[in-house]
């Protein structure tokens, strides 16, 4: 198998819409192993006006073709600026991979029917001169899959060895706006799905409680000062989504302000701190229940929620002692894990390798992902990699060209 050594820049903005995560990696193949050398990662916060416009376009708010077109341009331009900075700091890249900004994930009766990510890739290509692979979710959906969580691709390749060494399932847990897990075992089948909200409801509640002064429960201070209200928690846990069988996916089109209003209706008034404590407990209880159900002996966490001590403490209470660790503990920077995932998806697509796992997304089979936008020069795609890719190893440092 040829090495197919390429530098890839990964870009995305998560469901919390805080900003743009950027990662640059060098990837190559050694037999059936992908070697990912992290070269650097950072986050570019959205300007306040742009973030507000994105949040105003999310359900249940009404939107329009005009508003979405303007956002597609503005987000694309912001992604282009972020990519240009990544190249300036870490050197030229062969291709850019963008997961964009998800604004709607269309699910009915448990089936994903469509998805919309903003951030027009032509702006990124024009700004950087590099080819861009984008629109990475939809091909899986057309094959009957959920189009999510795509993190299952990285998690399965990366954690298979640990599952084999321990003889026990390993769960990779991402705590973004939505919480999702990938369960990796010694066998070939990988299970992955969204468990429910992580930061989505917490961020919304923090903004309400502080009158808009905060967009997140920084350091979990509000939750740590409150107590769990069991009447609200019990009501939230009756949501049919939590009991639905995987594969399944969700987003802010389900867990939004109206959802929270409905849950609170008719209950005695809650202090702001109690509201945050209860929503934190909701995430911990639902995540831990799924990890226990899948027999996970190790839970590897990443995403913005890792920085929330209240959430991590709640998870530790509900998971077996010693089972919780972070992506950083295993050598992959947790703050940039999803951006490195995006780089991996781009590398796989660039090299002609299917980048989805049917057992995780529910698709009829593996699919090549993405739509390609040319850069400054004519496209020159590499020959397909050929052979199977079954493992991923994180290198300590990136090799220079």
C-alpha cells in the first residue's frame, strides 16, 4: 500500500455555534494503519453578530432563503479566514476538509431525510487556493444512514487496539452541543449514536439565567451552586428520544428553547442554579445509562463539555470508578478532536477510501463522502489508496515535508 502522505486542514463549527475549530494534520498509511500526526489546532470565535445570526436561524426560529444565503456566505468567509490562518501558522496543505455549520438535521420517525451545513466552500477555496472537500454528511443519508455521528470513523480506527488489549468495550464520548458515543469492541461492528443534549440546553439556560451576559455555564459555576430538581429531571427523562434504539441522531431542531419551555410548564418555579444543575444531571444520567448499557469499561471524553467540572463530576458519579478518561490522556488533543476527525474524513475521501461505518450510521453500506471544490490550480487527485484501513495511530509529532 502506498503511503499517500498528505497535509489536511480540518474545519468545523459544532452545534453550540461558538466558533470555528481548526486543525492541521499530516496523514499517511502504513499497511492498514492510518498515521495521524497532529500539527496544531485552535479555535476562532465567531463575531458576536454572526453567532447571534446563526442562533436566530436555528429551530424553532423562522428563517428564509435570503437569511440562509447570507449566512452561507458569511460563514464561508469566516471559514476561509480561519483556514488562511491555519496555513499561515502551520504551513501549506494539500486539501481542506470542512464539516461546515449545521443549521438543520431533518429527522422524521427516526430516519434522517436531509441535513444542511452552511459555509460555502468556494469562499474557502478562493481565500486559500487549496481544494476543499465539504458537504460530508449527505451521502451517508442518501444511503439510508443518519449522517452522524461521523466521529465513529475516527473512534473505531483509533480505539480498536485498546478494546482488543483490555477485552472490554471502549466508549468514545463527545460532549458538544449534543452528546454522542461510539462503542468500539474487539469485533468489527461499531455502534455510534447521539445520546441527547450535552451543552445545547446548558448554554440556552445559562443565557436565560444571566440575562444574556453568559452563553455558557463557565466552569460549571451555576450548576455547582444549585441542586437537582427531580420533578424536572423525571419529566425530561420521559422524552421518547432517550428510549429510542440506535442508530439515531438529533440536534437543536429537537433540544431548543421551546423544548425547555414545555418541560418547565406547570412546575413550581426553579432557581437558575437549580435549572443548570438539573440539566447537567440530565446529560450525565443519559450518557452514563448508554455507556453502562453497552458494557463500556473505558469512557474516553472530548469536546467542550470536558471543561465543565460540574458535568465531569456528574459523569464520574454515574459511571464505574476509574472508567472515565480524556482524549488527551490517550494522545489526541481533545480540544481539537473533531477538527482532526474532519481532517481524517478529508484524507479518506481524497484518497478514495469510504469514510463511513454502516454499523454506526445505519447506512446500507460504506460510502465515499463529500463534494469537491477546486482550488487555484486544476485538480490532481491521487490514485485510490487501495486495500483496507483498519487502525489509526496518533503520532507524537508531525513530519515536515
